[in-house]
C-alpha cells in the first residue's frame, strides 16, 4: 500500500505539473512566440476535435489547451510479464481498475521500476507515451511530444484519447486500447480524406501510415502466437531459449522484407523490440485490429455507427465479444 501510495502521489504531482504548464490554445495561437508550424498544428487539433464530435465521441474540454512539454514523451510506460507468459502483469488502481502498465512522468523512476521488476525475474518493456487520457476527469492538453508527431499520428492520437473519454470499461485494457487504436487510425484517414483535394496527399500518407502500422502488428501478432505455442510445448531451458531467439530473428527478417510506404524496413527491423513484455504491450493495443476491421465492414464502413455500437457493447458483460462477434442492429 505504501508503494502504491508513493506511485499515485508521483502521478498526481505529474498531472498537476502538466495542468500548470497548459495554456488555452487560443492564447497560444495569439502568442508572438508561437511558431507558424505550431499554430497550424494546433488548428489541426481543433479540427480533429470537431471531427471526433461528429463521430459521436465525447469531446468536452479535452484538447483545448497546450502544454509545451519537452522531449519525446509525456510519460514512460512500464510493462512486465512473468517467465513463460505473454500476458502483462496487471496493476490495479482506483477508477481505472486493472491496467497492464504503470506510467511515470520521471523517466529515471520508470527505469528504476524496470530494474526492480527484472530483479524479480520479470521481463520488462519501456515505452515512450506522448499523451494519455484522464477519462474526462481533467481537461487533457495537447502536449509538445504529441504536437511534434507526424500529422496523421497527431490526429489519430487525439481521437484515440477521446475514445477513452467516451467508452471505457474498467479493468479491460484489451478492449479499451484495441478500440481506441482502431478508431483513431481510421478516423485519421477519414479526417484527411474529408478535408478535400488540398490534403489528398496527406490522406494517402495517413492511409499508408495505418497500413504500415498494421503490417508490423501482423508480424508481431504472428510472433506472439509462435512464442505462445513454444512456451506451451517446451519446458524452460537452453533449447527453448535458443528457439525463442530464432523466432525473434525470423520476425525481424519478415519485417525487413516488407515494402513499407512510410518506414525504412531495415531500420525498423534493427530496432524492433520482440521480448515478451513488448509483445504483451503490442497485443494489448493491436491484437484485435483485424476483428475491428470486420466490425467496421459490418457497419458499412461507417465509423460513427461503430462508435454507437461500441457504446452499446460497453454496457454488456462481454464488450469485446459483443462488438467483435455480433452484427449490431441498424441505428435510428
């Protein structure tokens, strides 16, 4: 309880610092010190909010302010798995229930936590996170790391977090993150497509970003399945360890052979993180993406209808099963 209390105090302090660093976007835009690129991107965020509202998402006061946060992340997420498992070791917190990660504003604290978990025999993955949702409890700001992201990723992330503020099931991270990831990606493509001819190139780039991301997820999903089968079939030991390393290398080779539109395959293959904890994190966000594609197809490609169906499914005992397995009734 003491450790949990210290962690929550750290998160509360970070949230307070974030809110203090935030200023209304309208004021930031008028500031002579704001660059033209910042103004344009902040305008893009406001347009993305309007687009998200049109999808039926709860926008509230989210992303109407900006925090000039330094660096490449707002927080560092820590994910851990036990030996022979690809399921994240869950952490429990009030309101949100079980979650598969801890997030630290102080990167050094995240790395210290990672070292402690490794000392206990767990596998660990650290991930840079540019934004997160407080589920509507606070007016979440646009952050510096988020604003500096590629434009399709910026829009996708804003919508992703607004999905959390709209449809959230405590303790069901796979549902929460999978739904938000899919809706955010598809919304980014639809947003730039709707903007018209001037942004035709950006719309194509947005679709390519999504396609490339899903191609990577498909490789990692395949690797997760292979590793899970390995752990089930073979006992711990040098032979299993050798086979585990071989599976990771094969995944890197598959990635290196893909013809991406927006990513250098050789660079990605070299940096690809394929340890158990990183595969667990990938699974939380991306394992259900093909099933969400089917769900959207059942809604005739209408994202708003998918959001409506997700709202209904969230109130059932099995949201994922309800939305991903069953056609929804016609709306209206």
